[in-house]
C-alpha cells in the first residue's frame, strides 16, 4: 500500500527559501541597484531554461508528426520572448551612474558566458562554434554546448516534418560543398513558397512556419533593444568580458535562425498563386 504523499507548502514546492538566498551582491557597501541587476539576469536564466524545455518538446512533437502541439508550444516560446523584451525596460530604470558604481566588480564575467542563451541559439539553428570560446574554463557548460551543437535544431525538425508531408525540403548537411548547400537552401525556400501561397490548404504548416519566423523576429527585436540599452548605460565602453561591447553586439543583428522563411518573401508575387516558382526549371 502506497504511503500517503506528504503535503507540501507553497514555500517548499517553489524552494522560496533557496531562491531568496541566491542574490549575493559583491559591492561594499551594498549598492541598491545591484540587487535589480542580479534578479533581472537570474530571471532571464529561468526563462531561458523554460524556452529550452519547450524547444525540446517542439522538436519531439514534430518528430512524432504532432504539428498542432508543436505550434502551440512554439506560441508559448514567443510569449516568453515578449516577457524578456519587457524586462529590458525594467533594467533601464537604473541610471548609468548607478550601474557604473558596481559594473567593474563584474569583470571578467560577461553575458557571453550565458550557456543557456547559446543553447537557445544552437537549438534555433544559429550554430557558431566560436561561441564556445567563452566557456574554456567551464567544463559543464562546454559539455552541454558541444552536445547541443551536435544535435538537430528546430529547423532540422521542421524541414524533416515537411519532407514527410511530401515537400521537397532537403536536409542541410555541413559535409556538403557550398554549392550543394546553396541548392538545398533553394529547395527549402521553394517549400516555404508552396506553404505561403497555399496557406488555406496548408493551414497547419503555415501556422507553424509563421511561429518560426515570429520567433526569429522576436529574437531580433530583443537583440536590438538590448544593444540600445547597453549603449544607453555604458556608451561604447568595452564589455566586462573584454569584447568590443556595443560594436560587437551590432554585428549580431543580421543573425537569422530560419533564413529561408525570410528569403521566400523576396520571391513571393502574384505568379506564385498560379504555381510559378523562381527555383523551377
């Protein structure tokens, strides 16, 4: 006979006591705004964890052909991104003078060392091996990122699902030549055009594709707002981790997780409603 489950309290279930002990300020005397800075970034990491959790579930759902579930969970990821975007406004209530009071204490820590942020990028398809350079001294993070780098991305799961639905959406194989990979991109763009121009007949695929591009858009908006926030706080100072700061961050603005979804818009015109395609023939 199973023993009755011990009743849990709100505090015990959510580990509130442990949570409240995790905000350890370094400034002496304690600077008021350092608490805000720590909490904002700890909350980011919690939401990153949830996004990774959902991304894995999305890929699992697509692998099982459960496109509606995948789309619903993807919508959740997008709403989380909207929350993350709003958090920047909270951080901007801190003045530049107040931030500079404790900023130097962060050296050499840097946002580049957010393992989970890189996991989200890798899971979304933006796999840049140089990102691992920030984790040389962190064996745990390196192992996780290497595994994530080698694992299929959401894009891989999406195009795999489309292939099983009869679309010509070639897989991306890094062992292929540049020319072979360019052709595979063209094939995937053609599949997206088919979905965009027959969105009523392909409603489920269309809703999923729109969720993917919205995820991409929300991430770009976050990057843009984050850069402006950094410039507002510290101008063009070098980053605490030694990077060029705002100068480097601006180079990330053109990153796209799903380039074919964006590229397809360029080729879309009335002819495609009649079956035309720029990659045919």
